[in-house]
């Protein structure tokens, strides 16, 4: 405790690791997993800010302020195992947040040292962490999943602090989920409640504004149909879709990006070389490439689902009666060398739908609704992680300001005009034609 003259909690090392003597690193180092939780406990002290953000304990009337214990565990991970550790922590986090006295948990990578992390856990009481958790089933399971990644003993300190989220209303709602059987669902509901309550306290909406928010979400739901998903669109323009993709992306190979709101109908099965342009436009385009593993091995038989808009910037589901169903869509199977190719048209940049609540949100915030030209891909194969990605047209407008924040430089592809008549004949088109080469690299399941 910074400046804790009395009743300060002594820093502890290794207290966050349940049954540390039983779970050790292969090299003999103590394995010490951390946990987060927050629950309010009335105290007779409050924390007064002093210079440089430090805190000191001072007297205050009983129940004036609610306090909790924040555990800061500084971890070092075995070099080269950082990505594996992060995946293991994400899988084990519901165990931690479901433990008695734990309300939240967060892992923060060091900005300067790839092998260093801060594990910050908020506990209802110090006892919940240093006494109850180590001997619990949750503590044992959490240690089994993450402790073997530790390179040395974590350095742990506990701090007493007031918690803006630890008011009775928030805690009552979080506690109402305590008997949820699924630990992951329990953690999500608790986290959603805490963060949503914190946002409401920060924004301080009026009753009229709260009603307006309810009406907005209601209209978004009413706008959804079998061929339109307004909530995916809302997630896209708020950057949430891209955030989720990034958090779940493969660590090697082709970058992932958003699914988008128009993957709502099943793409028809087509043979390699078929055209997905059912309108017979005059300017042909061929997209070809290989599906490979991270080591360069071909992935024969890979499943490749593609969809795109027309040269005019519309998907088939946006123009029923104008475009035949399945226009701009196709599902292909790579050959024995992992190769694929199909005929299409060069897609256009286009605006996302603006005739609903998401469109009004963009208009009120003076944001444009445009996406750069692109072709969607979902690629999968047995033994490999499924990949959702785009091939962006290199000279398209809005590459620098995609309305859904989905552009990644590695996905920008040159759609170049080719005068080669022999090559054109091999793809069953006439020269000149536009050719885009887009190799896709998949990551194996771990």
C-alpha cells in the first residue's frame, strides 16, 4: 500500500498461486497464477489522492466509501511461449473470475518487453485471494492451465483502493448471476454489468436519452431481416467486429478481418474456373491463388467461400429482382496443389446501408458510410483454423478510411490488367482482362 502508515497490507510474493508447492515450473521455479475479483466491503478508511497519483489512508466515517483489494502480479513468461500463454489465459479466465471473491481479471502485456505481463485482479477481500483461492478447486484448475508458462516467481503486491464500480446496485446485479452454471457465461454477465454500469455513471444520461437509446436498439432489431443484419452493421461501425476478429486472429499467415453484414445466404457450389458474375458484365476479372499452410505446404481440398458486390456497388440481397440470387457468390474447392481460381468482375467501393439507425448514427457524427472495394473470403480445411478475410482492390477509394475499420495493408491486392491472350484463354476469358493473385495462408489447429 503506497503511503499506508497503518493497517497497510504487506506486499506478498507468490500469494496468488494456489498450492504453489504442487504446481512448479519444469525448471523448479514456483508457479504462481493470479486472479481478479471485485466486491465491495465497507471500511472505516478512505483513500485521499496526493501528488503523483499516490494514495494514503485517512480516517473516514463508517460506510462512507467502499473499498476492495487490487492484486498486481508482475509475470515473466518463458520466451517464445507468449502467444500460447495468452491463449491459455483466455481459456482459463472464466475459472479465475468464477472463484469466490473474484469479480474481474485483466491481463496487460508490457509495452517494452514481450515476455512481461501485468496480471491485475480485484478481490473483495485479501482473504479471498491469499487464503481461500489457493486451496480451492478453481485455484487448482487455474494453476494447471497457466502456471507452467511462468519464467520465475511472479512478484505480487496487494493494494487497498476505492472502486468506482463497487456500489451496492452494481454488486447486487453481479451477485444475482453467482449461481450461473456456465463459468464463462457468469464471467461475461458480471463483466458486462460492471462495465455497462461504469459507462452509465460516466455518461450520466437523462431519462430522455435513455429512452432514445432503447428506441435505437429496438429499431435496429426491427431492421433485421433474413437478408440484412443491422446489429452486425452497428458492431462494424463501432469497431467491435474488427476488435473481436483481431483478438481471435491466427498468429501466423493471412490476416483476418470482418465478416460484414451480407453473408446471409449460402453461396452456391461452383467448379474451379466458374464465374460468379451472373450478369455477364463486359470487363472480366480472374482471381486466383493457392491455399497454403504456414510452412508453405499446399492445402488440397480447402473450402473457399467468396462473395462480393457488383461493379455498381450492390450485393445480390440488396437488389432482389435486379440481381439473380447467388450473383457475386461462390463456394469452391481447391485442387490437389491448393490452387483455386474463378471469374468475376472488379467490385466497386460502396456505402453500407444508411436507411436505418446505423446510418443515422453515422450522419449525426459526420462520418462517411463508405467501404473500399473488396472481395470476401472464408477459407477452411481439416486440421486448420477457419479464416475470414478480404482481398482489397489496391487503387480503391477509402482504403485509408474504411467505415468499418477493416483494412489491413497485407490484404491490399493489385487488380492488374493483363493483355496476355494465352493466359486469358487458360482462364476462359478474353484479353485484356483483370487478374488478381491472392494466396491464402492458414494456421494449423494448436
